[in-house]
């Protein structure tokens, strides 16, 4: 009788175990790796990511543009947008914004159309969370270009361009405006544009009736002189934001006014160990999906700095540093499930894979993928 009861229990549990196993097996993940021109780089490298081993399996390379560096995926998961300094055409010397259709059975890309980025030294691209616009940051030109997205992913010509003016105290790096990134709020109402050259995060309101960028009620936040705001991330609760300041290797912790989008600094913290005195510059910054930890990359120290976030007041507490096991970690990503963190090390042409400890926030090295020349950006996509 006891054996029979045990048998029945097993028969009830096995379908659940099988379902969980099948669900894990169905998570087919693609990693798109953007690169700069040089060292025989070929374009956008496409990998399948094996969650069991942390291995990246190369499946294709998109070679239609030279140096397709930064990229972003549409919220519907059907389109990828990539920027490059490769000239749009012979008459238009500026770089190129390319729209690709994502084959959600394979992860492969097919070109839809292209537009001029209206600037040089293009450093970043982002997509409106409502799926209506693409924003392109042109570092050398000091401007931000905005595009409309059609239902089929096609890009319009730019519908608005915001050009910044000014300078700051670092005479080598801040003689003019240098737009480095543009990050939309979760509701798509505001756009936060980090300008390294003028030490400001410009705040725009998105006018969806006229498809324009309008200065917000409080049009900017002024970072510390000489800090050089580079990348920006917003907490999942929309109350706090974090600015990676490239020139001083610091993170500015900011409170967000939910009504006006205005920013107020509540903390500023170093990204480096106390005993490190070699040249360094901050790069990328992201929050874990559970909202508990903040990570940012150091180029020079070649590390990820790890902080715990106080979700009540937004402040940071240093947890530690993890070597990126490669030089110049320009960009990194945390997977959607929060289990893995992948780093793009430009100078060593490699991707390093770490598994995250969800409780401590610490990282454990898992794997390395080499042979991706001048890698600078990683973007995850789960096949639908």
C-alpha cells in the first residue's frame, strides 16, 4: 500500500518536473555583439547562449556595415537598431543608423532600412519604451537625433535634432559638448541625455503629438565640474537614477521627481579601491533585474564595481570589485533573468561570462569567448 502511494505521488510530480525542464530548454537566447572597426573586425557577431554551460556559440556575422558598435532592441522583440561611423553614403559623410528585422526562429538579422545619424562619433542608440522612436547620441557632433519607427520596423528620416553647446573644466576632454547616451524613462515621458562635454544630464520631454524633443520643466541636472557624465540607468521603481561619471570614476546617485522628471543628487561615490592610483575611466552602468544591486565598469582598473542599493532611499553601499579578465570593458549586460553578467572587453577581443549570486550580488567567473575583434557592446534577445 505504501509503495502504491509513493508511485502515485511520483506520477503526479514527474509532469511538473518535466514542465520545468521543458521551460528551461525553451529559453533560446541570442547575444548580439557590436564592434568597432579594426583588428579585422567584421561587424555584428551573433551568438547563441547556453545557460547550462555559460558558453557562447557563434552562429552568424552581419557584415554590411563597418564598425556597428552600439545597438538596441525594440520592445516588441522584432527589430534591432545599430549605429556605426561607417558613412551613410557618398553624399552624406555622417554615420549610419541601421534597422534590422529579427528572425525569432533563429535570431538572425535582415536589413530593413538605414538613415543618416546626422553626426560623427556616434556612441549610443536607444529605443522608446512605447516603441515609437529611436534616439541616437553623437559624441563628436554634440547632438541627439530622433527617428520615428513604422509598424514594420522601418526608420523615418530624423524628425528632430537637439544640439548642445558649451564646455567645462577639463581642457582635454570638455572643450565642447559631447552627447554620450540617451536613456528614456520607463513610461517614455522623459529622455535623460548625458553630455560628457558640458557636465550636464539634459532632460527632454517627449512631445508625441508633434514628434519632437522639448526641454523639460527642469531642463538639466548639472554634474560636478569635470566629472563627465557618460551612461545613465534608472531604477525599476522610477524613483532613483545613477550616473556613471567617466572622468572622475564616480557614480552620482540621483532622486527623480516623478512629475517633472527633475533630478537631485543624494550621494556621490567612487568606483575605485582606495589604493588604486592609475588612470581610469568609468564606462557602463546597470541595475540587476531584482533592483538590489548596481554594477559599473572601470577601464584602467579593468573591473566591475558592485554596490548594494538601499531601495528605500536609493543610496549605494560598496560590496566589492570583480576583475573583468580583459582590458577596456566598455560595455556589459545582465541577462533578463538576472543569473548571468557578460562583459565586452575591447582591448582583449573577448567576452567574459559571470554567474550572479542573487543574494550577495557577487560574481563568479564561468566562461570566456575570445576572437571578437574590438568588441564594445552586448545585447541579449530571447527568441519568441
